[in-house]
C-alpha cells in the first residue's frame, strides 16, 4: 500500500514537473517582453522574470537544455546570462555541459544580441573564468574582428575590457597587430590603417567617397553628417546591403516601388520572414505580384518541410486572421504572418491534394489575407473535422469569442464521444504569449498546445506538444531534451 502511494505521488510530481517545463518552453518560444495585442510590455517582462527565475532554480538542467530548442533569441540570451550569473553550486560536469550549450547557442545568435549580452554581463559584474572563456572563444571565432570593431565598436570594446583579452590576432581574418587596439582605444593615434575597413572609417569623417565602403548601418550616420541625399545614398549602398536591409529600406521609401530591390531573391528568405514581407505590401502590390510571391512562399515552405514533405496525409488547418492577429506596434502582424506561413508549410506537409485551409474570416485567398473581425474558431473547427482529416492544426492566439468557448467544447466532445481512439491528431499552435496565464492560451485540456514563433519550427513543435497531453511524464520529456541537447552540441547549432 505504501509503495503504491509513493509511486502515485512520484508520478504526480513527474507530471507537475513536465507541466512546469512545457510552460517555460512555450513562454521561451513566444514571449519577447514586448507588447502584445492584449497585454502591455511591462506585464510581459514581469511574467518572464518570474518564469526564468522559477525554472532556473527548480529545473536548472532543463533551463540549460532549453538552449537546444527552438526558443527565440531574447530568451536564449536571458538563459545564457542566468546560467553564467548564478553558478555557485554547479558541479564541474554541469558547468561543462552548460558551457557547450552556451557556445553552440551563441554561435547561432545575431552578433548585435551577443554584444548586448556581454554588456549586460559586465553591468552585472559577472566575470568568472567560465564567462571570460566563453567570451574569448566567441570573439576568436568571428570572421573579421575589424568589421566588428567598425560595426559593433562599443560592444567589442566592452567585451575586450571585461574579459581582459589580447586584440592581436583576434578573429579569423583580423587587422595587423596593433591596429585594432589603436582603433578602439586610441583613435587618431595612427595616421592611416592597413586594414581597408578601418581606414575607410577614418576617411569617412571627411571624405564622402569613403562612406560607400562601410557597412550600411555605419554609413547611415556618416551620410547624415555629410548631408547626403537619402535616395542617392541608399542607391549607392545597395551592393553592400544585406537582403533584409534592402527590404527594410524599400519599406521606408514612401515613393518607392512595391517591387523588390535589385539582387533580392525572395525564394531564399526564411518562410516566416517572407510572410511578414508579403503582409507589408498593399493589396495592389500583392495582386500584381501574385505569381512571384506565391511561388516564393511555396519554395520556402518546401525547404522548411524538408524530409517531412507530403508525409502528413490529409491535413485540415484552422487559421486565425481575426483582428487580434494584427499584433502590436512592436510585433506588427506577427500572428497573422505565422498563420500565413503555416498555411503554405501545411500545404507542403500534407499529401498532394489533401490539404484543407479554413480561415476564420472565411477568405479563400491567403495571399490577400488581412486581420479583420472576430474569432469564430468553434465554427471553423466543426467545418474542419467534417473533412475527416488525419491531422487538424489550429493556428490561433486562442481567444475564441464568436461565441466564447465554442472551440473548446467542440474539441472536448469530439475527443470524448466521437473520436476517443484519436484517429485524428489535433494540435493547437499559438504565436502569442499570455502574460497573465504565464503560458500561451489553450483551447481545451484535451488538445495539446505549443507556442510558436516561426512556422518553420512547426514539425518540431508538434513533437513537443504531445508531452502536454498528460499521457507522458517527466522522464520522456527529459529524454527528449537530452537528445536535443546532444544534437545541439555535436553540430554546434541549436537546431
């Protein structure tokens, strides 16, 4: 009797642990501390602060392993800082495992976010040996320290000072010995620099011709100082812009054409980012470029589907394009972009001709979708289930309000009365973090829910979502996290 009671208690504790872990993973995927449609930024930040502290203290192993999952960059940087700042009682083996995960994730983060993290570590006075080694190794792997010195000058100076690093030979393609130190800490001490980029920065202070040799974000400041006309400057800088910089500058030109700038290949863009770009265009531009945009979205979707393409059988999707999918000023149209990207990805994952999309507004033209109206998820779920799909995927923020709660009741009855054998796999993916609930909003306890930020992560998130059904405990979840962590450290990336 005692054994059975203990086993039951252990099982319940395992389920609670699994629920806590999934709650944090959903938050780490969707929340960025920015304002959402229904919650202010400060509430997002307070909610995240609590979750990070709670999981780091109670499930540190899981906290570190989360770096191997498809969490967003904001939370990845917070986890790295939390691990480095609070490591007093961590064993040598745990430090080694955490260090490998941190190094792999930092290699994947954008450099500006890593430099911001280094500044935060200095402000928090985190300067232990492991922190200095991680900073040293990351900087040593940078392709060109001179480029970073020009583009991320303050960040590089902070990192070098904080970690007490030598600048000579820093990076794989750096400047001659002595030049980086003079450039960062003794500006004006050398009459010229042998490294082309460093010398272009020096000449750009008084020579307009040197401005075009600098990275775009650095050149913008010099162009304004010299009074250069914006249109002429942007046209001149196009060869030196990244793909995203070209799209971004095009969007800022009020009189600019809706066509993509020269040299931009939309088909190589990540799927969700491409969906955001499509939604930034007006209706006329989308209609005129329908063939080009649809082809690019389908190409990106097939690339994201990878080996899973065509393997999901009959798929029905309920896609939320209600007014709340417009997002917020900081995350403009992000929920709608995720739904649009999921639409094309699910089309690629389904068997040929076996995909049924159902938008909440009833639209049949996904390329022209706009955020509008209420959220009648329950009605659309009924319509989707009538098609008898092998999989039903719901992409929504979970605010079912036409009428309220209908979707959850439909799914409950479906699971309990009509499909208790689970012939139809149902999953809800939610792109919006609910700060008040410390999680993404769920439609029904009988349906697994996972947070989603990028549609490309959908196949992996469907795998994670099965742990939230309550039929598996913490052991299976921990085994899954260990596999992802091992894969992350072996390949040097988080995917």
